[in-house]
C-alpha cells in the first residue's frame, strides 16, 4: 500500500469516526421531532461545521420530501455520505438512531416508564429548545430561499394550506404545486452538487430494494422483517405518518395500551420517531427481544436509505437542467412553508403553553444566534431550566 493510499484511507476513517460521534451526540440531544431534527442538522453541519453549503442542504431536503421513509434520517444519512462516503452514511445512521433504539428496546423489555418528579420539567424545557431550533432553521432558510416576493408567496401559501389541511395530502399538494410553478418559471442554470455514490452502489441499492420488496409481497408476508420493510417502503412524510401503518402492521399482536405507551415514549425521546419499531420488534419477538428490535429497526429504515443511494446521483444530474432547478427552487420555498407549519403545530403549540414560557424561548434564540454556546450546553441548560421553572411556576 502506497503512503498516499494509506493517508487517504486514514482520512476516510477519521471522517467516519467524526461523523459517528457528532450524530451520536445529536441522537442524544435532538428532541422535538423531524422538523427540529432538520434544524439541528442545519445548525450543526451547515452553520457551525460548514460540511456542506446551504444550497446543497436544501437539495437534500427537497429530495427527502419525495422519497418514502424517515425524511430527517435520510437527510442525516446523506450528510454522512457526503462527508465520508458510504461508511460515513452508515455511521450517521447508527449514531443518530442508537440512543433511541437502546431506550425503546429497554422500555419494551422492562415494561417500565420513567416516573421521577423531574421528568415533566425536563421534557418541558426540551420542548422550548425545539421551538428555538426550528425557529432558527425557519428564519435562516426563509432568508436564503425566499429572497424574492414570488418565493415568499409560495412559502406563505404553503403555510396557509397546511394549517387548513395538515397531513400527508396537504404536504404532497403544496410540494407538487410548488414544483410545477418553479418549473414554469425561467430558472438559472445550476451545476451539479458533488456526490460520492458510485454507479455500482446505485444499481446494487436499487436491486436490493426491489428484491426485498418482491420477496415481502410474494413469500414473506407476516414475518417481522417483511412487515416492517413494507411499512418503511410505503410511508411518505415520515414521522407521525408512520403511526397508522405500524398500527396496521402489528394488528392484534400488541395491545392498544402497549402500542400507545411506546408511541408516547418515542415522542418524548431524542432521535427519529421511527425508533418506535425497536419497541414493537422487541414485543413481537419476546424470546429474543434485542434481535427483534434490531430486525424491525433495520427493516423500517432500509427502504428509504436504499432509494436515497439509488436515485441521489440522478437527482444531482437533473439539477443542472433549468426547469428542474426551477422546480427545486419552488420545492425549497414550499419546504420553508412546511417548516413554518411544523413550527406552529406541533412544536410551538405543544412547547409554549403559557405566556411566561416565551421568556426562555427568547433567551434561547439569542444564545443560539450568538453562536458562542455549544448545542450540548443549550440542551443541558434548557433541561435544567425546565425542571426549575416547573417547580416554581404554577
């Protein structure tokens, strides 16, 4: 092995490790659901670390909106791939998912929930932090992608539509209309965004996706792997949209109370809501709960990741065409509207339930904008503030 090759491999593994521990930290601290996750990713990897540009990040957001699977996790997976290739993508997935996976599996095995008096205060404080992070993401992306009256109108109309018609139907409508509007405008020529996916990986990913889908439909219905894989392949919109599909998947095998308990715990945890699959997999396979949790988690995440690997290069190539780049500009504006709607409901309405709770949110916005306070300190500060104010305030 030549010294240059050895140096290159060392750099790849160093970057992979860097990707892993940064996403592990986010997996321990990124409360607030998918919209908040996108805010955390932008703050960490675009603003603080400069791993990718604002435009590249927006392209990944636009792509994730049209693929089935967990949107925020797909964006994290793509960031890891951009930083350190396929090993980095896998490291990002493991790091971001591992904390919630372990907790959800433990809850399933022990059938216990946290009942300490300080838990509601911690959750309240972290909900305030979610408001801060999503607000920062919305304002930053609005300034970057809605710099003209037309794109501002798209974002605000998307917001209004989703307030009146929340859910997947409304989301798909505003994205399709915004894409059609953008494609019809004169769009500037854009270059492709550098990408590390090789042709062999793309075709292998698509082949594996199709093969597993066919096997699930033809020969494996009723198996834990096939059921969760099909759920991951069919759910558009991610996050809370997966709930009815998972309910249909488990059927009568898990009681309604047990299912709702797992869903409530998953909502209170950092990391992806799709980690609910770990809880369900452990309950469905009680003899080997860790194996059941691992199979269900991998199966539900895998379809979205395989499709991302398969189509991402084509997506980047399409961005060089004026009409496609125009459609993406419309999608970006609509995504800003989607984040605005998420900021309103559920992030703000669930996080700020009394006028005095605006005070820590305002302080948090100022601290985050200063870029002098590490994210982990903000998490700890909001958690402690929540406990203290929950004790002092009625």
